[in-house]
């Protein structure tokens, strides 16, 4: 009730300051889960992708960064709805590209949560921060956990740290393995993500071993995952696999079979090149077959 009252009070003040907006104010506030009692017409237009309404409201003097009780801006709404046209209008009008809600959510996080690669690209062009020093919700982890590989590709192309470690989540590769998002796992590994870095002592292989996908387990092993790594409980990935499962059999077979010299050479060369220069492999003066081999193509 208190939030609803606050929302109506703001609307009254808005009308007093801008009488011309009276026709734009809804007769009753739409309340969603209580915290949305003070959504403005600008929020509604942005969330529904109504370009003409958005332009009209802005021309009437609406603040482009008007906030809800939870400090959600219209730009947050546009990105969550995958409305790139609305997002562009708001940004051109001076919207804060790095605005954060009371939960620390940014428009870029919303874009990655929705899987809107076009909004993510636009936000980054306008100076959105892909990573923060504090433990704010991470767009990279969100894209990886939800399987939005196109958003992840955009973030990687803008130079994000693919090994960003958030204590309660781990690395993007780890959360992708937990969620079984193989396309995101590939993107991260191709970009040079550390196959051993997960959450505390749990490696991505520990996470993958608890799931049924032999394809993901095999992919991690190809990129050099240590089958003998132990977590805080001194368990190896094979110890976490379901008994008699295909994953357990694969791990046991890999344990009994030495890596080929060919595979060891690839891992060694990629390590010497370094993550920051992996994207330069296509420019090496090498036969195409060797360049594709080094890129796992």
C-alpha cells in the first residue's frame, strides 16, 4: 500500500509540474508485484516497444531516466523487452547507460538476460560497462547461464574477462557447465577461458560430471581439463558422476588413456600464444589445416 501511495503521489506531482502530461497519465496505476506501483508512462512505452509514444512522452518533457521505487529506468525496460529501437531513442536522449537498480542490475544485464544481442551491442557502443569491480549482477554470467551465445559473443568481442570470478557463482564457464549450455561453453573455450577455473576448487569438469552430457565433458577434456583435479571435499570429477552412467564411463576411459601427442602439442601451443592473442591465429603464416586445428575448428 505504501509503495502504491508513493507511486500515485509522484504522478500527482508530475501533473502539477507538467499539466500537458495529464492526458498521458493512466487513470489507474498498474501494480505488478507491488514494487512496480510507480511505473511511469515512459516505462510502459519502453517495455512495450511503442516508439511513437516514447518519442511523444520525451518531447513532452518526461525525464529520460525517471525511476521506479526499485530504481528501474525506461532503458532497463526497453532492453528487457528486446526493443532496440526504443533503447536507441532513450540513449540518444541522454539515458544513463550504466544505471543500476537497487539490486545492481544494469540495462546490459537485462539485455543479456533476455538474449538481446542487438541491445547489448548498442549499449556497449554507448559506453556500457560489461564488468564491474564490485559483485554486481554480471551480464557475462547471465548470458552464459541462460545459453544466450550471441550475447556472449558480443561481450567477448568487446574484450570482457572470460575468467571473471564471482565468489557465489564462479566463472562464466562454470555457470555454463552447471546450466549445460554447450554453445556458450564452446564460445568461452574458443576465447581462451581457463578450463580449470570454476568455483572455489570445483572445476568446470566437476560441474559437467554431475550432468548427463558426454558432449560437454568431452569438450572440456579436449581443452585440457584435469581429470584428477580435487575439490574441497577431495573429490575428482569422476567421483561426482552418476554411477554406471555414460559420463562416468567416459571419465574412467579417459583416465586410463594417455593424451595423444597431437593433443598435448595443441594445448601447449595455445598456451604459448596466450589468451589475449588467440584471435590472431588466423593471421599466422601456417597452412589452413593447422590454423583450424589450433582453433578447434
